[in-house]
C-alpha cells in the first residue's frame, strides 16, 4: 500500500506541472468531494419515486456525512451553503453529461478506489464537470477563457449578503481571472480553467475574511494555514458510490 501511495504522490506532483488545480488543497477538496458524491449519487438513482429516494437517503446519509464532512469556513459560511444547494442540480446535469447515465457493471465497482488509475480518473472527471458548470453559468467561454463581466456579476449576486466583500472584489477577480487564463493554456482532456477559477474564488474569499466576520479566530487561522500550504495533506479521493461492498 505504501508503494501505491508513493507512486500516486509522484504522479500527482508531475501533473502539477501541467494542471492548474492539482487537487492538493485539502480544504477545497472537501467541497469537491461533496459535489462528486452528489453527482455520482444522481447517476445511480434508479427510481425517482419520493419514497424510494427517502429510503435510499436514510441508508446512505450516515455514511456520506462521515466520509465527507463540510469544512468550517472562516466567513460567508451561509453564503457558500446556499450557493452549494442552488447549484446541486446544475452539477448533477454536468455529471450526467461528463460521466454518463449508465450504471457500471458490478466488477467495475470493485476496482481499487485508491489506485492511481482510479484517483486520476476521478480528478479528470471533476475537472471536466467544473468546466461544464463554469460554461453553463457563463463564466468561461468555449475555449476556457474567463469572462470578466460575467464573473463580476456572478460574485455580486452570490455575495450580496456579505457587504464587506465589495471592497476586495476587484482585486480578487483580477487575481482569479489571471489564474484561469494561465490554466486555460494547459488544456488536456478538459479545460482546467473552470476548476482554477472555482478554487481561486474559494481560496481568495476565505483568505480575505475581515476580523469582524470571523467567528472562531483559532479555527480560522488553522483553516487559512491549510489553504496557504495546500500540499501538506492528501485527502482520500471520494469512494465510488458502488464501492460499499455489494
């Protein structure tokens, strides 16, 4: 197992040279894990009857919450929560477009979820999903180039309950547009600019929280340090919903 982990870390480090977001920000990865889980669960929902959905949720809810705990943010926690809830269906739509709607065969479920192949596939899936979402929201064009006016309008609407944000918006947008533009040049299977933009906005907002908006300074300091370091922790790649044993 140690050899597999070491090889995976080496592969991930090599990918950093060509991918703008390298999946090494543990705090941001927790958000991606939730979206990954929501999206995959939508593909395996073989009945749309409300009773069946409730039964399935009752079985899976405990496991999912234990596996992917939402990180406590420094500020704007309710804003991020509301945005996540509003965009669930959009992410599910993109998961269906990117990954497909057919349920894999049983033997495919049993593949090692921590193998390098599986880890890189999930990273690539998320990269493609984030490209899809950013394009559907109108934040990037077909070439992956960020659209400044649309990004500004999106942030004004998203952060309208956070009056402190307006004073940092212009600098934050400039930073994230630059990152997204640079990453758009490194396209492989999917354009990474959508992932870079999402990660940058998450990171810069949390690093810009004013003191009067931070509820728990000690916790926030640790959270911000984790964001700055990025590479100090490798969170497990979300397990495939079919990897629960049957």
